[in-house]
């Protein structure tokens, strides 16, 4: 069964038809103007989106196509200075700590079981994080950083990496073991800055299928889990402090808000009805759930344990063709202990599987990595199939209520970002609206377009969340538009077609 469950968008690829690159040059004799901004020392602060992360890794080619590096090249036309980045050692993307690999290699599109699928590229990475780089770096993008991490002393201390207290990417280029990301950025006395932070304050919760919790009301980030949603007041406080610190030397800057993570290919590639069944398998499965549907659920309604509405929601019925996956919904009444007692007297394993089971519906979202898990067997038992007879765990599904948690937090954070931008007179980019347009209708440019389709749309890389070089070039152009409007500058945009939007092909 597993072989039938593939990335829907990738299946349509066959052989990847690469879009042609465009040779229109931006070299011309025009004179450009910086307006009221000073780009002589540009410092970019943020997370993976600022670092140039793509294909589930940070690697040299991605860094060279980061939106800050693209911006810096355009800023050179209006007095911009040198722009340095803490480049990785190779294009594999993995990380080493004392010789042991602690982060995986980048994804490429390879043929797996006869179909194209994202697969880590082979090879041993050479980026040893304990070999700290020297000097200062204009690109202060740190993959994995949340808003409050930028102000956390010791976030680059190598001793904290094994326990998750430190960030291995920042370890490589921090100025000292107790340095902060913001402190190292401010120490460079930027004349202009970009700040794109906050994505990870909701992304960890969403990408983990809502395994974390909302920390609304908890003002101590030190107690947060990695998959928790940041408290709104904490976000507002640290974001305001970060902007103020950068403005101590900078006369101008640009901030970007948080995209809607649930509109990315990460959540819109694997269908919720991903289970193909033939007639015989359908009949067998329905016979296995018959007693549960016709006896157990009505009995629980009769005993007043379940409402008729919840009982109807919990029925598990399969049909020939495509079927909705089964999943654990923690919002349902947990009946696992009740099912082990009379009159049901089910064994513990069966009772646990039925405890909070339901089939998915069109409101649920399946994260991209779960595609490789659907249809696998538990202990090689053909009767125990994940997503069919065995419900998917919480980490494999983002339910409607969990999506609402993400949307509520994202909206609150974005209101804070936009308000601070307006109050400080900063350029503002509505990345949320822009990337929603990419996902829903696509964006046309001279010679082509980018969409939110996985692997073929040109905007998103193979991890389904981060962008391709073409996607980052698109963001750079949107930033340039906002800067030109806010500061009366005439910085030229780039030709998006000059940047690759194709998936990385396997080795």
C-alpha cells in the first residue's frame, strides 16, 4: 500500500521540465538614487528565511541566493557596501559537531520506488560548527531562531547544542560564547537593516502537527517548549526592543511580517484522502470496524458518554478508491479506558487505537513529511497499517482547531509588526499577503510565473516551506518596492527569471 502513497504534485512531474532561464540583463546606464536611506552598511537580521535556507538545509548555493545577498547587490548601485555571510563549507548542507553529523543534508529530487521524491543528497558534510568563524557578518539570519532567541545570551554557546539550549548555526559565527544575535548585529553599527523574524514563533507548532501548546499568558520564554506558540506580549516586547536596538545606528530599515504557514506546499501537497483501497481490502477493513461502528458507538451514546454528533464523527468507514486517513484527534472524548471495561472488554491495544480515532476530513492538513509514513506497517504486521487500521498520531495531522491557533497567533504577531513599522517610519512588506497570492493564484513576472505547487511552482524549495532562489528573488523585489516607496529611493529590481526555480535533482 505504501508504494501508492506519493507526493501528488511530484507524481505529476515525471521528468522535470525545467523552465528556461532569462538572459535580460539589469546592466544599464541609468542613475539610481538611495533617497533618504543610507545603504553603506546593511545588516540583515532574521531566521532561516534570511539565511537563505532551502531544501531543508543551509548550504552555500542557497546562501548566495538569499534575499539579503540579492538586496545587497542592488544596494551597491546606491552606495551599498560589502556584504558578508557566514557561508557553509559545502553544498551538502549538513552540520557536524566534533565529527558527528547533527543536521541532515539538503533534499534533492530522486527516484524512489519508481517515482520522484525528495531525498537527502548523499555525502559527508564538512561544516564543523565548533570551528568558529571570525569577523562580523552582515547576514545575521539564524535558522530556527524565534523572536526571543535573538536576545538570548549564550544562544551560540557550543556547550548548549546537545541539550537544545543553543543554536548550531549561530555557534559557527557568534562573536563570543555568551553573545546574542541582536548584540552581534547592533555591534556592526548598521546604517540600514532588514528584520524578518517571528515565523518560528508559530511554525514549530504547525509543522509538528500541533504537538506543542499556545503559551499565551506565560511571559517566561525560558519555560517554552520548542513547538510552542509564543505569548503575544512577549513577542511585542522583544520585537520592539529589537527594532529600537537596530535603529540606534540605522537611519532606515525594512521589516517583513509572518507568512501563513498553512498555505505553503508543506501542508497542501499530501491529500487527506491519500489511502487507495481495492474492493477486497475495503470489505476486510469495514468488517474489522463493523462492531465498533454498530455496537460500541451506539452503546456509548446510550450510556451518555458520547453525544450522537461525536459518535457520528467517529465512525470509520472505507470505500473502494481513495479514502480519508484515520487519525487521533485529542479533542475527542478519550474512551480507551472505558473500552477495556465491561460490557466492551476490549484488549488494551485495540482500546488504545480506538480511544480517540476518527477519519480525516477536508479541514485537516497532512504535513509533507508524513507522506513517507502513511501506509507503513507496524512491526511488519499487514493488519496494522498506519493511517488505516492504526490512526495517525497528533504529529502527522494539523486539525482545524490547531490551524485556528496558528492563524490567531500569526494575525496578532503581524498586527504588532505592522504597528511598530508605522510608528518608526520603517518600510513594511506584507509577506503574508504576498505569499498567499503565490499559493492561491500565482504571481506572473516578465517571462514566467511562480506558484505554490510543490516542486514545480518555482517559489518553494523541496522542504515545502522555504523558498527557491527565484522565490527569494521575488521577495527581494517586494522589499525593494517598499524601500523605494518609503524612502523615495530608485533601487532597481532584479529579473526573477535569472534565478532558478527548479527543484534540485538527485546525485
